C-alpha cells in the first residue's frame, strides 16, 4: 500500500477512535483531527495524477462530452492549494480548498488557445461547469486508487489515480531544460553492446521571465529515455524536464530518471 493511502487510513482510524471531548475542550480535539485529516487529504490528492475514466449525469446517463478522448483523458492535478487541469483544449487552473468532504474552488484561469476540433474546444466549458459551487468527493481504497467527484448539478465523475513522478521516485526532483537535436545519431552504450540510435542533447538555461540565458552546454549523446517524450526525426525541441535520482539502481540500469514536463520550443529542421 502506498504512503499516502496508509496515512489516509490512519487519519480515518484516529477520527473513528477519538473519545468524546469534555465540554470545556469541545472544539479543540475536533479541530486538530480535522486539520490532520485535511492535510492528509491534500497530500493524497497531490500524490496522484487523476485521470477521468467515467462520467454520468444525475439520471445515470453517460456524459459523452467529457469522454471524447479515451487515449488522452482529462487530467486533474492538485498542487500547492491549486487545481491544474490538462488534456482539455486549454490549460485550466484555480485555487482549491478542502472543507471536510467538499472541494471549494476560486476563480478559474485558462490559456486562450483555439482548437480545431469543436468537441475538444468544448471540453473547457464542460469541465469548468463541474467545478462550480460545492463539489463533494470521496477517495476509494481500491487498486488503483479512485476519486469519485459529485458536482453541484449531480453529475458524477470517476477518476483513476496514477502516482506522480515525485511519488514514484520519492523526491521532488530537479528541473532542467534540455535541447534535443533534430536528428538521432548512432551510439553504443557500455552496458548494451548492440549499436542503436540515440538522441543528441545539450542543457539550456532560462531566466525567471522564460528568456534563454548563458551559453548552451556541449552536445552529448543521450543513452537514457525521457518519460513522456516521443522523438520525431527532423524536429528540434527544447524540453522542460524533471530529473530524479533512482535509489538502489542496479549496476546495468539507469541511475537517473527523466520525466517530460513541457515542450518549450519546437522547430522543423532540414536533413
């Protein structure tokens, strides 16, 4: 069982077993337990990417407008008191607060990109409609962990939890920017005798305003994989990557994991 789910169960057990307080101290233990439970919920929600698997309205009818891309489901992430929504047309974010089994949202912000597919374009408003008013939620102790989401209008959304990279690797990691050359090159790894193609990469530096600074590093052959990145031959990319040390890595396995966060630049390059 993962760390977050264990903490959640422990918190619920403490709440169930607490003795009734004296009248003099009626609010103090309850407030302490509620604070602990809220923190546990925050930690658990933040330890997972929540990917939409099913959505039904108050009559039990499937909400097709929310489920148009099964291969790229709408994803909710809870980070530092905010919700971030991916895989709609635009990125959506806003403040969120846990109040018992209820989520309360502040004003939502969105990027302003237009999408060619009208159904994808409509996802923004469809998702935002399920974040209005009081949203009730429940975490199901299943494998994988599930999040049940009941909107104010009675719609029910079911999410599957996928551990974040921070959860999987047990550390916050380090953000780096990596430029990927347009063309791969033949390479040979000491632990893998067979010749293969490798990415050619160099590190980049960016300032607080997102402007490139300093001199790029030297080009090097990259023998590892970048989780979430699929290279297209002839396309140069600059990526924001999260780099994680892998504890107790075997001698013939990578000691560092690279996870794609965002593509910063993309350019088609000739032969």
